[in-house]
């Protein structure tokens, strides 16, 4: 009984994937995912495939401004 349920579940999971592959023949399909800290964009239209990878640009270091010392007058004693 468990084998029947498991096999039916696997068949049901496989059907939508086959249907999705058929849709790419008429329209465009776009897959976006990450791999090795890169964003991978794959676009399929008909039988052609275009693949574009985007690498992350390192951020510039933030330089914190140091406050400049200001002159303070020395206290003087007035007799």
C-alpha cells in the first residue's frame, strides 16, 4: 500500500515539470538562481538558450571622517 502511494506521489510530482517544459516551446521561460555567490539568469525561448551571469561588485570601503581638533582658549586669571 505504501509503495502505491509513494509511486503515485512521484508521478504527480513529475507531471507539472513536463508541462512546464512544453510551455517554453511557445513562450519564454526565465530561471533565476544563485551559484557560487553569483546570480545566474537563464532565459529560454523556443529551442534557443541565453545565459547571463552577474558577479557581485565589491563594495568600496567607507572612510569615516575624523573630527579635526579645535583650538580652545586657555583660561586666564583676572586679578
